[in-house]
C-alpha cells in the first residue's frame, strides 16, 4: 500500500502482512485456501465507497475509503477505519476532523482519483474560504474545514471524539457536527443515477 488506502485487486485491508497468512487459521484447515475463502466472505459484506476529506492546518487530503459506519445515535457517531501509514491518518491524528463525501453511482470513476495521496502541487484551495480544487476536482470546506467534493450527493462533517488502535488500522470515531445533501434547482428533480456508490459498483475491494 502506498498510504493511499485503495486497492483494485489483491488487497484485503490486512495491512499487507508479508510472508504468510494472517491468523488465526482454524485447526485442520489449509492456510492458503482458507485465506482465499475468508477474503471472499469478507468482500461479500455490503460496503459503501466514499471519499474521506481530512485537514490539519494547511494540510489537506482526499482519500477513497470503504470501512465506514454509523456506530451510535446519541450522540450521532460515525466511525471510519484508516490505515496507519496513510497520509490521511496523520492528518486525522493532528487535525481531529473529517468529512465524508457520498457519491452517486454515476461518479464511480472519481474514487480512482483518490486511491493515492493528493500531492501538494495538486491542491489549489483558498486558505480562507476552502474553495478550490484537489487533483482537478472542485472542493469546498465543511464546517470543520475538512474538504468536501462539490459533486457529492451528500456529506457528513465530523469531529473526532474517540480513536481505537487496531493494528494495521486506526478506527476514528467522529461526531456529526454538520451535514447536507445536494438539491436540484427549484422545479427540477435531482438526477442521482440510481443511487449512491457502493463497492460492488467498482472493481475495487477495499479502500482505507
């Protein structure tokens, strides 16, 4: 992994443990076939695909992620799991804010734009307004200052309340402090292209 957090094939989010299968392996099972079976079952879990915006001071990044879920209703908490070596991980530790952009299925190609960290020379964002582009894609700042894709059909803006170290990844639990959805102009219906993006709409199997 490059610290980007997205793989098109071969990755399972295990942190790329070299030289063998990540345990435990049940007694009597052949590790190789069991590992392939386990990956298939894990990949079959219904999973969304989002773009995570992070910020720490002037530092910003957008990153494709899949391990995202709501974990509490009072307060409203959302958890995202991020690989420990990812640039977004460092920004989350320092800035303690994140925004999740929810994409339409028709915008599935966008997740490939953020399968690698956004370079400093690819960020053209106004320091005050937070409006600009990242890797050529229009963005704006959420309430926390974390970047949100302008094309997002909906977004959540969160402040980190808890972190849990999980080996290869860290779980960041954020409280929703703002959210919105893109609405169509008066008198028009929003074209959502049959719903929001999910993992099975792409050839990817993991982002985070």
